[in-house]
């Protein structure tokens, strides 16, 4: 059987084609359900994910990428991926790593220095 951490490692190899961030760090993965397959040596995996926008045309591509990568592993029998928009994805769902890469955590501006004499 595959572990949850093993599934997460695969999800970190799946990217949104429009952003340089993996689906896990983007916060697009809402649920990972791992069950024993019929032979108990393999796992059946159900993933629930969202997209950054409901109009994203790459949703099926990303779902297929996850499914194909998981099913290529010996310990996975089958994988399914469902896309949902409940709850809608928001940028706060991203990890700090993703926020940093996309500039959501800008550095605070330097402290204002005293104005030179004569400036008013």
C-alpha cells in the first residue's frame, strides 16, 4: 500500500500548466482517500481537487496527469480524481512556499528614514 506521504510526493510532481507551482503547494488538493485494493498489496486512491478558476480549461489535463502518475506506481491499482469548486479555491489555500514563489509575501518596505533637512 502507498502512504499518504507517497501520494503527496507524486502530487508535488504535478503542475498547473499556467503557473510554475505544483498542485499540492497551490492548495488545489482538498482530499486524499487511500483504500486497500482487492489484493491488499495495492491501493485505490481517490483525490478531490479544485482549480484556480472555474473557467480553467486545463482541469482535465491536470486530473489525468495525477491519475497517470499514481497508476504508474506498483503499489497503486487505480486512481480517480474528482474536480470540485466547493469550496472555491482562494490564494490563502497556498502553502507559504507557493505564496513566496508567486510574490504573495512581499518583503515589508524599509523603514522610512528621516527626511533631509530643508525638505518639507
